[in-house]
C-alpha cells in the first residue's frame, strides 16, 4: 500500500516540473508533469489542489486523507 507522506507533499509543492501532479504508479508515489504522465498512473493530487487545501488544513492531515483515499480505491 502506498502511503502519502508530508515529504511527498513537500516534494510536490517544491517541484520544478511544469504543472506538477502527485501520481501513484507501480505502487510508488511520484511527481510528474500533468501533461506528460506515465500511462496507467493514477492522480493523487495536483499542486494547485494541494495549495487550496493548505488554506485550512495542515500537511499531515492532507497526507492522511490522501492515504485513506488510495486505500479505498484499492491502491
């Protein structure tokens, strides 16, 4: 099971790739450009969506929520 960590989310926030998105591919979480994602990769969260959620939620809570969503999807 892939677990989203605060480090994963910080990596997304600090990424230098254009329009980055955190994806689950091959059981791993990686940051990829949204326009050039690995075939079969499942989107976890975009940097834009993460920034919006940070307005009222800490990274730890966002990471836990995303981890739960992955489990519920069978990832």
